């Protein structure tokens, strides 16, 4: 019985992986970002700290932001990387 359950589980997981591998990435032209009329940057989320005082926030495609020569916001560009302290390690 365990073997049958293991086989069913393995097949279902491989099917999920196969379905996931067939998923097509979203084309850059279809990605959505947030901008303001007068801003020089675009943002990944409407709630970005860089948009704190923004007025007239509009969602546009990334291609439209590139066309306006907007750069990505510094806050949106940052990626959270684990540090030794957060991972329980120590410096030394």
C-alpha cells in the first residue's frame, strides 16, 4: 500500500513540475508597473515606499515606462539577501 501511495505521490509531483515547466513567462511588454505623471522612476508595486507622497498613480506596461526613459526605483530594485546575522551565523 505504501508503494502505491508513493508512486501516486511521485506521479502527481512530476505532473505538477511538468505543468509548471510549460508555463510561459510573461513578456516584458505585458509586465505592469506603477508611475506618476512627473516621476522619473517606475515602481513594482503601488505601495512602494518610493510612492509614499505620490499623486495620480497610474499602472502602465514596463514597455511604456521604458519608452518614457524611466528607471526602476531604488527601493524596488533592492532584493532582500539573507545576512549571517539573520541566518544564525556569526561574524569573525
